[in-house]
């Protein structure tokens, strides 16, 4: 490990071509695989995978930009509460990018913990707004679907990023 790469997350050292491949695979996964891969209400969130690894790679400004664009992509696919995913992904991209700049993120598997926490925070925002004040509906969906989706997203993201990233 060189002095320059010490303390830099491995995802931030991913080449442009490999990151572009990750982005294409995440877009294909979001368009065609999320529905068929559903297990007991839990689905992997390929758009969130792209935002988290993009924010780790580019920092706060790049993460916020990628989060906004990815959120608009997700909102055009769902067409409910338009702009909600853009808001959530922008905040997550900015936050993860800030963590990259201020924390030591080169520890093994720290990206998976960030991915799981990001999925849970996104679900709190999206399910809270979608519940519209019906907190029983929020609780049912959040406590039954969100942990499984966070685990599923984390596993899918870790495998996909390591296969594409060459680690």
C-alpha cells in the first residue's frame, strides 16, 4: 500500500471504466431485476448501491449530485411521491461523501455497514411520507420489510461492487 492510497477507501480507487460498469449494472438491476428478486417483501435497492459507492468514490458534492440524478431516475420509475427519492438519495449521497472526507473508511467491510444504514434511513423517509400519518402502516412495513431489504441490498451491493471493483 502506498502512502497516497493509505486511508483512501478501495471504492474510491476504482477506475472510471469499472465504476461506469457498476453504474450500468445497477441501472439494469433497477429496471429489470428488483421485482423478480423479491423475497418476502424484501428487494435489493440497486439505485442506492450506485449512490453509496458513487459517494464513496467522488465525495460529498459528487455524491449529492449522483444522489439527485439517481433519485430522479427512481422517481420516474415509481411515479409516486415524485421527488421524494431525489431528496433521500441526495441527502444520503452528501452524507456518505462527507463521511468519506472526514472518517477513515478503509476498514474491511465498512462500505457494507454504510450501505445498510443508508437503506434504513431511506426507508424511514420514504415509508414515513408514504404512510401519510397512518403510523401503524409505517410500523408494519418498516419493521417487517426494511431489515430484510437492508440486508438484501447490503449483500447485493457488496458482491456486485467487489466483483466489478476487482477486490
